[in-house]
C-alpha cells in the first residue's frame, strides 16, 4: 500500500482469517502456517478459549493506568514468577521494550555499585530489537547501518566462546551484565551449548554480574520447556519475554530475581500501555491453555518429529549444511542465500521464513498436530531439494 512507509519488502499476500495452524488468504487459498507470525501465535489462530478471554476482558476493562493497581497484571506476574523462579516482573509492549528495561536495570544496578560506565557483554549475531539501545546491543551491522551514533556501553564477544568472555572479565572492570539468547533466532538458529551457559552463569555469579537471558523468541514453551534456559539448569537474574507471551496481543516482560529485583524504584522506569488488563488477560489465558493442552510436551514431541524428518529427508543432500534447533524452533542452514524459498513455499501453500540469508527457519504453532507436522515435511523437503538442484 502506497500510504505505508517503506519498512518491509512485503510478500503479495494478505489473510482474512485463520484456524489452528491454518491461514486463509484473500486469494481463497489455505496456507499451513510454519511461522506463527514469527513465534507469536503459539496457540495457532483463533483459539476459542483465547478469543473468549480477550472478548470477556474487553467487555470489562481494557485500560486503566499503571498509576493504579491492575489485578490482571499482578496475577500474571505471580504466575510467571512461579514458572520461572523470578521474584518480580515489569510489563511492556514488545521484545525491544523488554530488553530496554533489562538494559536500564543493568545500568542502574552498576551505578548503585559505584560503576561509572556500566558495560554489558553482548554476542555476535545477537538480536535484541530495533530501538536505539537494543539495536546497539544487536549484532547485525546490516540492521545498525545508517543509525549511528549507536549507544555505547556494550562489549561484543563471539557466541559460545567462554574464553572471549573471560578475556573481557580480566581487562574490563566496568562490566555489570551479560545478555544472551539461549538460541539465537534472527541470527540463524544458533544454539548456546549447555556447558557454555553454565560456565557463563557461574562467572556472572563470581563477578556479581547480572546473567540476563533474552527469551523473547525461545520463551513461552517454544523450545519444549517454559523457558529455554531451564534446559541448561541455570536460573538467570533477568529473564526477558515477549513474542509468544500474549499469543498475538502486544506484551513484553522483564522479570528479575534476587538483587536484580530490588534495583528499580518508583520513577526509574514506566510505561503508559504496558501490562494493561487486556493483554494480561490474554497472557493468563495463554498460560492456562498451554498447561491444559500439554503444549510443552507437544512442542517437544512435534519438534522431535520435525527435526528427525528433516534429517532423514535432507541429510547428505548437497547444499544442506546443518539442521538444528530445539522444540519447535528449527533451522536448516544451506550453503547459499535462499530467500527465494519463501516465495516457492507460498506456491505450495506453506508459510516459512529465511533468516540470516541462508537459514530456513521453522517456528510452527505449539498446537501443531501429527498430521500437520507430516504435511510440513511433505511440502518442505522436496522444495529444498528442488531449490538446491535447480
Ligand atoms: C523478536 C526479538 C526481539 C525484538 O522483539 P520486538 O517485539 O520485535 O521488539 C528481541 N529479542 C529477540 C531474541 C527476538 O527474537
């Protein structure tokens, strides 16, 4: 549409409605959704219990203000703290905003300890958002280019490289925190080794750095546990959530534990919309539905079927470099740019994504059923083979 600023090279397709893992296009075609609005629609489309929870809440109260108490927000904070081992939550409207809160929290934590230039260790290929501070923390020159001057106070190290972090620890006394994605999503589905996560966590404890995990994409059951960091057996100081949290309504959260939960005082941070009754009702319903329907188990089960099917169908195929991921967050790395696969998949009525130029990314809804998993494999594998042969 010509009245939109030119921020997206959009596919020529709009949808009218959806149901479960399926979306109907204006063109009358029915698409299998293996992307979930980029890890947002974990419950699929038009889940009746979610729809009812949102409609009921809209009929009672949509917005008041954070200058009053908000019961739905308190309930959601309590539930998320129970699930994650955190002590408190701040709610906002997106992943970038949740990371902004974490960055501000880490800086204030540093200043409260007399550190004048609080510095956060971030990773190569990291993705933390597009606001100026989160863009500065992001490890993509392509995303940053043209928006200089960037925010200072970040040191970048290679992912999965403990020696690099140790080297920073030795030469930089201003470090206050590490910010890590347990699996890098936008960066190309790179999985942090469990041993690395444990060593990083331990170093943070020794140095009194905050161990902050950006689970905007990996959180909320995406990898088969509520949070990916559980699988490494570590409990972070700061946990950042968004995407799947509200099943499509905009909500982000920055949760904190221990000393990190004591940093903010009234006046330090805030938001007009964040944590309103409507989005919190959607997030509470999401937690209920995920529990009732066993969606963590399902994410693990379907994820395993998918990755095994992909490996069976694509391993050894020339041009396939790697197949990796956890739960329903999977990547197929090819030896060449493969953005065209998105359009080729559309012709097969399949919605996928390509990130980091060469990585086919699958983020299907957590409600995926056996037959749908088979269908993704049946549509995708021949497509990738044809693409590589062609
Ligand atoms: C998507 C994403 C963000 C940014 O979230 P927005 O809601 O787009 O601001 C931050 N971190 C990670 C890991 C993400 O995947």
